[in-house]
């Protein structure tokens, strides 16, 4: 996927210096940085639990009504 992003001039300069030092394309540095960020900041646990009852024959609205009736 291609994306158009705005990078501050000072960051772009530092990125270009790093690109020259490592001898890799700027795009690779950006991809690596995004991958590193995502590894250090995984999605919330609640996102992984979405659909947890997918195999259960329970209707969500019926369950909600039953639980609230206990109050």
C-alpha cells in the first residue's frame, strides 16, 4: 500500500542521514519504524476478545435482558 504522509523537515533530515549510513531506501526505514511501533504498541486486549462468543448459541440482546433482569 502506498501512503502520502507529512514528515517534519528535521525528522526527514535525520531519516535521510540514517538512510545514507545504512545504505537502505527511505521507504524501508519508514516501514521498519512502523513495524517497530506496532510491535511495541499491540492492539488492546479487548480487540482480541471481539467475537469471543462467536460459537455460542446465545443472542446478545437476550443475554443482556436476562442479566439486567437480575438487578
